[in-house]
C-alpha cells in the first residue's frame, strides 16, 4: 500500500491530493485562481506564480488533514515538473523538494499530460493500457497511443492552437469571459450546431484550430460591421460542433489505425459535454469502449498528479534535489 501526495501548480490551479495506490482519492484540494485572472481575460503567468506561493502550503496542509493521515504516513511526494508555465511549475517543484526532504521520503517527478491521462484510472479501476487517448487542454491537444503506463506514442496533434485555447479565444470574441470552455459549452446548448458551416481543418490525424478560430472571429466582425445581430448561441454551437467533429473523427480514426478497441478522453476540454457524448457515440458505432474522467477530474487537479505519481513511484522513478521545471512538453 502506498500513500502519495500529489502537487500541481503548472497553470492557474494550486492543487494537492493524497491518493492510496493511485486509484483511491483520500483528499483533493484545489484553490482555483480563475477569479484573479478573469479580469485580464486569461492567465497572467506572474500573477499565477505569486498566488501559488501564497496558497501552496495551505493547500498541501489541507490535503493531508482531509486525508486523515499524518505527513509521516506518506510514502512519496509527487509533483508536476513538465510542461506548464515555468514560474508556476517552479513553485510546486520547490515546495515538493523541501517537503520530501523534510519528511525524508522520495520525490517523484510527474508529467502533467500523463497526469491528465491518469485521471481516467481513478474513475475507472478496470481501465488498463493499451488505449488511444485524446488529451485536450488549454495548452496541448494530442492523440496518444498509450501502449503501457509509461509508453506513449503521439499519433496526432494540433499544428497551432490547442483546443482549449480556441474555446477561450472564441469566448472572448463572444464577450463570454475567461475561462471560455465552460461558457461556450453552456451557451451552445441553446444554439443550432448546424447554423454556420465553420471549417474543419485536418491533416491525417493532426488538426488545426487557428483557421477555425479566425473564421469565427471574421464571422462575428463581419456581422458587426454590417450592423446586423448575430445569434451568439448559434455561433457557440457551430464552433463547438466543428471542434468536436475534428477531435472525434481523428481520435476514432487513430484508434482504428493503432488497432485499439478502447478510447479515452482527458484534459480540461474533456469536460465538454458535446465532446463527451459525441466520442461515446462514435466509439459505440465502431465497437470501441470509451472512458472519460468525471468532469471535476478533467480540469487541473492534484489527484491526477498523485495517481500518475503512484505509477511512477511503483516503476522506481525518482528525482533528486536538482529537479527543475520544464515548460516544453516531453513525453517519455
Ligand atoms: O487541463 P486544463 O484545466 O489546464 C491546462 O492544462 O491547460 O484545461 C483548461 C482548458 C481551458 O482552455 C478551458 O477553457 C477548457 O480547458 N475547458 C473546456 C471546458 N472546461 C474547460 N473546454 C470546452 N468545454 C468545457 N466544458
Ligand atoms: Zn491541464
């Protein structure tokens, strides 16, 4: 039995969690900075780092207390070190080093993308690799062949904007505010997804959202210049449908090519209700099983890092006190 503390500070959530054997969540504490960044229409890295410093000790302390354990009961301290905002990551990495040293337990490095994938293991104890996973977040959009817990192959990726980034930018144009994904998702429920034919750019299993985003911006600006009214719900629904179509077709196509009978969703955009139901339907049509984490484990949280940390810990992965934050994605 292993109790792992997971620490996550890669973007705008200060989060910590204790899990048992990587599948049972004993606590999952998240301090979200959304309100702080909302006024700027997006995450301001310097502000995020400073707020992490403010909150991280309190968040870790709460995670340990809520788990009903003593810090000396922990077997290891896991932390996100790659990828993310470097100043934000450094807060988690520095605190994790000090904490692991202080309680004399191993420090375990965790890749944030691996963490998003691991959120599926918490929700679905029966799930095991191999499977194909669409990881779509604010910073990354990848279709990965998860061959084993630590063996990943990139089958497709965005060539420009991440899916979440496109949601956030379209939300800004529609005057919905930050973070855009949940707001576009909510507004789209009142709109017609077939109202406007936005482009669906794909190249093999790669995809691109920059052109789609520009098409939405142009549509809104053209309508404004002509002094006409736009139906914002129709724009939200049609944009969302274009993103969902591309992501679902490519994920199912990549799974077929890889010979995988299981597809998974992960990352903040996996919280999108249209994406979840479309992938579920497409998987069913193609005789595949489909898994996704509950909505609260899709966006950044400490439990997914603790779970991935357990897998790394069990595989013997350790970091020493030279561990550094890495902003660019590295999957190994
Ligand atoms: O994984 P995440 O919490 O942070 C990163 O690692 O980037 O993902 C955040 C992204 C944001 O772009 C947000 O707008 C998007 O996920 N998101 C959604 C939804 N909820 C969050 N996008 C579409 N629909 C949603 N319901
Ligand atoms: Zn994330």
